[in-house]
C-alpha cells in the first residue's frame, strides 16, 4: 500500500507519501508565486529606506540623510504636512505637489519603503489556485505515481468555504493527473479530528491537535514505526511542522487500518 495524504492549505499545502513504513516524501508547498524582496543597494539585506535615489537598509542610510517620524510610516503624509516639513527644514522649494515636496525632502531625509507582500491567501482567485494545483501535480508526478490511496483533509464548507474549494480543486486535479497516466487510486476525505483522537474537537482543540500531531510524528519516527532519517531531520528543522505532521498521521492511520 502506497498512501498519498494531504493537509489542505494554500501557502502551506502539506503532503506525505508513505509506503508501508517508508516515508517517501514529506513536504510543505506554497502554491502562490514567490515575492521578490527589495534588497539594499549596498548589501544583501532587505531595504527599508529610500535616501535620494538609493534604496538601502537602515545601516546604509548615508550620513547626508536623517530620519523624520512623519516620513517613517507606511503612508505618505498629507500634502499640508509635506509642505510644512519642506518649509520647516528649509528644503529647496521645487513645487508644492506631493511629488515635488517628496523630491525636496528626499535630498535631506530618508523615506520609509514597504516590502512587497504575498497576496492574502483568502483573496486568491480559484482560477489562479487551479492553475497552481495543476502545475504542482504535474511537477510532483514522479512522486505521486503508483500511489494506491489518496487522502485529503476534509474542510468545513460553511466555516472555511475558500479552503473547501481548494480541497475540491485538489481532488479534481489529482484525479485528472492520475487518470492521464492510467492510474486509479482510491480517494478518501479525512475529518480533522481523525488525525489526533484524544484532542478536543473544534476551535478549542486546534492548538492542542497541532502540538499532539507533532509529538505523534516524533514518536512514530523514534520508535521505528515509520522510517526515513533524512526526512525526519529535515522535518525537525522546518519552521512549519504541524501541517506535515498532520499529513503523516493521516497516511500512517490509513496503512494501520488496512
């Protein structure tokens, strides 16, 4: 029996492939396009300020430029505030539009810049998610091929409709990929409470279930119930362990119940 189990997510889509006691894969995938950080022009740290024409981190703000609290926020101050700052600090008066005031002030002061952020997962369209899932399943096919059972964590339709959509899209995408290669594994939706039986159900037990699933994975590896030393070490060093732990617990239970 070769089981492929998924803990549903968008930025954290975790999956495990377990064949008997052998862990063949244990991964966490971000379906969204990576966001490229703006780096300091002087070093490789993330930039925080614009000083004149230079984009720099705080350490590399030139001595010719200082900081103003009004210019350190996420938003540009009002036009009146900008005008007052130009006059108060005796900056060159190039004009009174926002653009001209900023140009004047930027000769003396560093402006805070905001790093680009990845799109909020709940706002990502189903079309983008479907395309991402199709690409993911194609790229991972060499791992998925030969799996006899596919498990997907069941999502609450009313409480989390967007994630429910991800679950259904993933099911359809995987089924198409397997059919394309002439394979027909069985598919199962697994309730979240099945992963850790002795933790409280619902929101009240969410954190406890996550902690217990991580503890259970440690016990499974340490006892030899599942094996793959390299993936175990990689999992222990991961910043996001719980979703992968949930996927492994699902896969292990399916094989144990067979």
